[in-house]
C-alpha cells in the first residue's frame, strides 16, 4: 500500500448500479477507486442498488478500473455479525476485519486480524447521541 497523505476524502458516486467511491488525499489527488461487485451483476437488487449484502469490493488504482490492487470479500464467521477478508490482487490474504455487535443501536466493535487470524487490534465505535 502506498504512503498516504492524511486526511483522505471519500466521494461517493450517485445514481450508479453498484456502490462506487473515489478516494483522494489531502491535496485532492486521486488515490484509489472503490467499486462494489455483485455475484450477479444483473440481479434486481444489484440494478436497484438495494442489496444489503456486499459480496465483494475491489480497490483499483484509478477510475478506469483497469487494475485491481486489493479485494475485500464477505466471509462467514459464526462469532461475528459481519466479517470480511482482505486480499491483494493475486488473492493472497492480507488480513480480516470482523464486526461484533447484534444490536444496531449499540456501538460496534471491529476486530482486526492478520492473515494468520491473530488479533492485531480492536476499533471501538462511539455511541451516537
């Protein structure tokens, strides 16, 4: 992963068939282009952009989407409400992130694991007031 100049900004594209966003650095330079990928590109939920489940997200170098750098895929993990694996472009696992809360009104905890499933750290979401 390249060195980043923080803060980074996320700009979501509207009126698209799949979730897409552009990531830019503090100078406004494009860093990544992120696109949600559905198993079935032409399913009704994909076309209407109402699918609550993310099958796969690809991170590209730019908006041409010609070169995928990273892939994030949903993976089943019974101890967590949602979990995702992060891979490089060759499919090598880099690590995992898993959310652990069953009540949406409560703050979630995100457990970050390395590729060997060793917990690296926890991110705790604050309560919305």
